[in-house]
């Protein structure tokens, strides 16, 4: 199992890193289209669609993604990113409600949410990329740091469950540990201007380290919500992984769940600051 995970991770890196550093942005755009399509198919299954409907749903996600892109309209993209914040607010309410049996009403609501969340994620990836490869990567690094910190701190001292019915392995101690590691990375890179421009340096240069600390906290919280929301969807339909597309890792959503709310928020915060 571990060998399979490592091989899959290496293959993904060999695909993604050359696209980020060597290829023109259009290559990343093609990759984003593929990711949104695959994530849309998985999302459709997680909200209770069956038969051919997850494939139809994936096409619908692509239609929104490409429709906003072809509009070539900055306000349309910003509106989509803002709509994603509302969608994630609804997701937070669903998390507070807890795990329940998926109903047709939930499937309809989930379909609407996904048609906003996934295309917004795709546009945010490209928006952060155009701000700089370092900006895109450091927004992702923040999520990975929070995840790593949460895992190790949670394993060591985790006692109080964060969401026991949704994700029993997560603890408040782990969440705080993840936040502390993400904060250390953000403040360290911003203060040193290492690898600048980064998401951290752009925010700190405009608003200072205090504002960066506040916004980093928001992004870490968003990453936790994204992770828990996918766990909620999987539990409601009785699935362990979103799919088996990535051997040893599960599905595409299993890899990007925490990034889906973070990237649109990170892109909007850059424009607002």
C-alpha cells in the first residue's frame, strides 16, 4: 500500500511540476479542466447521483468552468469566486447538521453547491498562477502544512474530537497544531521574503504581518471545512474514498478537498488586499 502511494505521488509530481515551471499557463489550464471534470464525476457520486448522471454532472461542471472563461469577463470570475464563499457557508451549515441519510433534496442542494465550488476552484488556480507560480504553490503549501501539523499533533496528543460523527480521527489539538505550523510557515516566508513573490509576501507587503496572521487563520479554517465536507459527503453515501482513480490515494477529491475552498478565498483576499 505504501509503495503504491509513493509511486502514484511520484507520477503526479512528474506530471504537475513540469507544467508549473516549464510549460506555458495554457498547459496548466488543460490540467485544471481535467481535474475539474474528474472531481465533478466524483462529486456527483458523493451527492447520490447514479448511472450516467455523474458523467452528466461532470460535463455540467465543465460547462460552468469554460462558460465563465469564455466570457472573458473579470467581474464574472470574481462573482463566481464570491459565490463560492456563499456555497461554503452553506456547506458549513450542513456540517453543523451532521451526517444524515442522503435525500433527493440534499442531492439537489449538493449539485448546486458543486457547480459553484468546483469551477471556482479551477478559476482560482489560474488566477493564483497568473500572480506567480510561487503564489499558487505557497497557497497550497499553507494547506499541506496545516494537514501535516494536524496529523502529527493529533497523533501525539489528540484527545478532543473535532467532528466525531464526520471524521473521528480529527481532534481539536490536531487542528491547533496544524494552524500553528501553517502560521510559522506563513510568517517565516513573509518576514524573510524567501521565494518571493509568495502569497504570504504579497499580503504582508500590503497589510503587514498582523493581517497575514489573521488571513492565514481564515485559510486554515477553510481547509478544515473543505476536508470535513468531503468526509460528510462520503459518510452519507457510505463510501470510503471518492473513487479509485489515484491508486493508494483514493480519488481526486480526496487529494484536493481542502484546496477547493482555500484557493478561491486566497485569490479573493489577494484582490481585496
